[in-house]
């Protein structure tokens, strides 16, 4: 096997080079590997037979125009076309032996986050940190399955609006029980650090609904904020989706659509913080993303 540490190519040679080779394991054992450009007829037939797309396309074609419009409206909440959301949702159902189609919703799409508290636990608290500088994972354009760490500079500017869609099945265990989604916003005034709470109180039992709140003014100048979910002296389930923290004309929440709210990063991406980190997570409490037909 030939080993090289550096390759210098002319611009005319680069296209031919990358047409036949691809980068692999860029961070641990960097190397290039040959692309498998020639696929036999037998392998093509096998790939076609295993693909779920023909089955999904057939199910899509059986939908009425009204149903397709509903999928388009739901997909718009995620910046997707209706067909793309349907494909994503239908493949999950097929792989999990779930018959039929889901009902498209403007309040939740496919994966949702769930915060669960079962006995003996009575509390759960998680946070998403938003300092001025942090790292996120970004897909490399034109590279299948390839990602890279990207530094984000988030200069907080008011107003700050937090919002979410949620469904709750919670049982309070005392008069002091509460469930809330909130942001702690730090400001500095005359040399004193001040914590300003922007809060959304969550109902204990409700079907899917939207909730939001906005903070426009704080004492002094605003510095930064962190987001929290806190369930206290309570047991049951809280489902969440489309979680947002908007300021400066954009949404800054990581994993807004709750594809993996408990995702952590290791090895080459160790500097990227978890989407949501546990502060209080006793035995019996948990938080994950999952697909549920409801």
C-alpha cells in the first residue's frame, strides 16, 4: 500500500483525483479510499429490492390532493417539502411495522422529544447552553455523511422570544409542583450581574399546543442566556417539538425539531456541547427523542 503525507495537484487534476477517491476518517486516521464507481447489475437489482422508496412513492400517490396539501403545510414548519416529510415519516413507520400513514400536524413532525418522570423520581431539569462562542455540527456540502465542527458567535440582542409546541400528561404531587420552559438571561447593571427569567409555564395535562413569551427590556446591557426545562414535584410525560429561541432575526436552538435531544459528541467533535444536558436526572427520570403515532 502506498503512503503519502501530502499531494500537490494542478487544478486540472483535482477533478479527476476526487472523482475516483474520497476522504475517510478525517480526524482519527486520516486517509483516502477508492470510490466504488462500478456497480454490477446484480448489486443494482439487490439495492432496488431493498429500497423503501418505491413503496413510499406508491403510498404517496394514493393520497388525495387535500392530504398532500396537509403534508406540505406540515413540512413547511421544518423547511421541507410535503413529499420529503412524508418519506421521512413513512420510512420510520415501515421499519417499525406500523401500518397506514401518520396524520400530518402543524405542531409536531415525526421525531419529538419526551421528558419522562417515573417513581421514585419527582424532578427533571435539563439545559441548553448559549454562551457567546460555542461549536455546532454542520454537514459538509456535497459530501454524503460528512460533518465538520463550526464555531458559532451568538451576540444576544433583545427582544428574545422563546417558544415551543408541547403535549403533557403530568400528575402533580403537591401544591408546589410546576413544569416550565424558560431562559435565564444575564445582564450587567452598574457592575452587578442580574438574572432575568423569561418563562413559559406548561400545563400539566393538555393536547398539543403552542406557547411563547418574549423579553424586550432588561436592566443594564444584556450579556448571554441559557435555556432550561424544569419539571418539579411531578410525574408523567412531557412531549416537545419545534423548540425555538429567536433573536437577531433567527432561531438559535440546537435540534429545534427534536431529532435527538440527548445527543452527545465525542472524539473529533468533543468540543461540541450536547443538545440538552442534564442538571437534575435522578433514577426514574429520562429524556430522549422518539417517534410516536399520536
